[in-house]
């Protein structure tokens, strides 16, 4: 198995190479930090898989992805850039998987292991970010304590009981609730509605 890897950050390149060799110990991994060398490699060798970051050299954002598509080589995009515009452009090249570097390692390994069966797969991190963008209701901004309070409010607990459960004074609880409402620019009723829409949907 011959794999081309294009990544300009040396630590990330080493990390992906290690993941590949863990999954495919006998693979030949050709690792490159620039597009020209990677492009030359896929034009001169019989490559089975391409893993590439997006190339931001001028207008060649998808240069290696496009080359892989033209040669019918399966391609995994591994990038921190995942907005809708990039996803739409990338889909024209029939990528196997688009994995965000901000997501989990398990997603990358899943794509590397199952690339033959995948088609236009997007990691969970990207899907979640796009659900947030498309969601008609703003996501509530709550810290850990505030989320605990919100869950108890949704269960219909009285403020006195919530304060006792959380081992805080009722006045302190009321301060937390007031801050939650102020920080989210809405009423408590609206905040509960937003929370349920985002977390119980």
C-alpha cells in the first residue's frame, strides 16, 4: 500500500504518519510538506490513498485533492478549515472523508481505517459545528454550575431544593440564575426553551 501525506506542520505530519503505520504497518508513506513534491509523487507512483491538509498557496486550496480526484485516488482531507464554503468546494472532488483537526483522534483513525467504504464523510466535530450554524435558536452560554442548575430547573425542582442539592444558599442560586439570564439576553423561560432545544432535541 502506497500513501501520500501532505501536511506543512511537522508535528502533525509525524503524528499522522504514526497513525498510518499503526493501522498499516507495511505501507509506504510518502510524507511531504509542500504541494509540488506531493503532486509529483502521485503523478509518478501508483498511489492508493492521499491524505492532505488544504493548500493555501494562492488559489490552489484543493490542488492535491483535485489531482487525486482526477487520478481516481481516494482522498482524506485533514484540516482545521471546515466552513460551508470549503465543504461545498471539496464535495466536487468526491473526497472520502473531511476530518477536522479540532476533533478527536478517533475520527481520523476511523477515516484512515475505513476510507474504502466512505464517501463525502464528515467527522462529528464538523457536523456539530454546522448544526450550530444552522440552528434557528441560539445556543445557551452556560458554565458547568449553570448547566447543573438548568437541568434541575427543567426537572421542575423548586429553587429551595436546587440550592440544597447543590449545597449553596438560595440567594446564591438566585444570583446564578440572574447571571444566566443576563448573559444570554433573555428571560428564564426563553433560556430553558433554548437549553431544551439544544440538549434534549
